[in-house]
């Protein structure tokens, strides 16, 4: 279960990297030279919240933590998407919020 969880976590955190630069240029007219801060959003929030998450995992069962982690990851992927299923608009704010989550 641990290995499957790690594989899914890496897929959700890194799936957008190969195509993000192209999407930013085509959808939002952001030049590739300005992509650095956008690529830094997810690792920055990961570094800022890792201590808090470590504290929470000591207090709550691992299964519950993993379940809520995947649920939150699912919500963030919908924001990054954008989700045509839920009619989310293609917005920079939603995409950057998804990266931060």
C-alpha cells in the first residue's frame, strides 16, 4: 500500500511538468522565460507545510491521512485541469491554487 501511495503521489505532483510550459504559453500567453516562479509554487508550499503535515500524521492514523491526502490531491488536480466535467473555467488563479494545494 505504501509503494502504491508513493507512486500515485509522485504522478500527481509531477504529471504537469512536461507540458506546463507549453500550456502557459498557449493558454495564458506567459513566455517560457517567466515560468520559473510558476514551477516553484508547488515545491514552495510543500516545503512550508511539510512540518505541519508531519505533526498531523503523528496524531492521526496513517490510513486516514493517506485517504485525505488523496482526496485533497484529487481536488487540486481538478483545479489544475481545468475540469470540463465540473465546468471550471480556464483560469490562472484556479491553476495556481491547484499547484499550491
